[in-house]
C-alpha cells in the first residue's frame, strides 16, 4: 500500500473498528498522514489524490515546524 500524499510505502494499520471491523485507519510512517479505508478514492488513491497537497518525502526535513503554543496569560 502507498501513502496517498507522499507515495511512500511505509503505511501501517493504525486501528480497526472495534466491533464490526467496518473501517480501518492507516498511517504513513513518512509524512504521518492518516486516513480511513472507507474514504473516497480521491483521498485513498495516490493517483487521484489532489496534487496540490502532495509532499515529496525528500523535502519533509525542510518543511517549517509548527511553533509551540505559548502559555496562557492569566
């Protein structure tokens, strides 16, 4: 299985529906995208995933980091 966003093959099963196994959640070990197997193909299929949101795994190290949330002022 390939990640829809970065097309890496480091995808693993994160969780299955506990009672009826109606859905599964997968997570990419490269870009941390997660998705359910019940989502439409434009989310689950790398070929149909919106190109604007694709990530090149080689560029992940260069991406900006989210700044920490400052402490609440009282």
